[in-house]
C-alpha cells in the first residue's frame, strides 16, 4: 500500500483522469474531493461491500430459482 501525507488543499493524481484533493480537516475526519470521469464508479468502502453482498445474494437466488425450474421440468 502506498501511503502519502497531504495537507489541506493538496491533492494526489491517479493516472491522467482522477484527482483526489484534501478539502478540509475536522478533528479525526478529513473531507476529500474526487474529480474523476463520470464512468468511474466511486463509493464509500462499506457501501461498495454492501453492493457486492447484494449482488452475490441475487446471483445465488437466481441459481436457486433456475434449479427449481429445471427440477420441475424434469418431473413433467
């Protein structure tokens, strides 16, 4: 993991298209501004993990439904 130190109003550049800027520091929190192309999805980590869990549940549910349908067809 790369670890960088930045002060308020300083930024880091990721590739040519993504800039992350420190906008403010308030106690133990920092406020970040992210400038990226619209096609780049940006989520807080906990939201991203929740989306992944929901997608996995949907895939598992779909597989279970397909199994039920196929088993029902085999019976007729």
